[in-house]
C-alpha cells in the first residue's frame, strides 16, 4: 500500500482533478490542503504510537502523502512538480525501508520495536542503512524528500513573494544547505 497505492491516488488527483476537472479542482483545493495538513499530523501521530515496525512505516507514509495533497492543492506548476517529486522520492525511500524491515525480520524474527534493542551491535550495516533511510524519510537536506517537501512549502507559503524577497531567502538557504551537505565549509574557513 505505502509503495504504490498512495502514489496512484496522487496520480489520479493530478490526472482527473487538475486535467479533466480544473474548475472543480479550484473549488475543492482548500479542502485538499486541509486534508493534507490533517494527513501529516494524523499520520505522524499514528506512526509515533506504533510499536510494529512495518505499521509505523505505513503510517508515516500516509503522513508523507499529506505534502503531496498540499502540493496538488496549490494548482501551480511548482507545487504540482513538488508533489510529483515527493511521490517519486517517497516511493524510493519507502521501498528501501520496507526492504530493510524484511531483512531485519529474517534475522530477528520480530517486527516489534521494543524487541529490536541493540540492533546496531548485532547488525551494524543494516542499522546504518536504516539510519540513512530514516534521515531521507525525515527530509533532511541532501536527501530527495527534502527537495520535494521544500518545493511544496515554497510554493504554498512563498508563492506570492516578490523576486527580491525570494532572492534574499535563497541567499540564506544556499549556505544552510551547503553547510549541511559539507560542514567543512564552515569549520575550516
């Protein structure tokens, strides 16, 4: 479900709502945006409450699709592009995390997170790959999900910014992302 069906729903909204029913899409766009915010919050809280690893991944996937709904609701090229990028990015991240959960189950015979303590000592490579996947899922700079979510946010909240304001913000964001990707820029200057 998390790897394919959620993306099919996003694709359907883009193909059906936006292309075939643009007037209806404009009318219902605020509802989509509200549902997107609810998706993000509810999915994150549901994931936080889970103790079963695959269910936690599935609930967090639902939260990620909230960003897709917000991007689609923007009804702009940048917002829809961000939504598509988010769907592709999340598909790759979810596939890697679900694969790693299968690998973990093969070794531990459990997906209950309380019983998985000490995984870094027993399976350091799997743990390192999980950590990278989790960072990607958190949309940290340098990861594909970051670009998708940033695009959705920029369109949603800075879409009416003047060129000078966008330039100023980008002048601040470039070093933030640059230092995040290569900290030596700041530490060895």
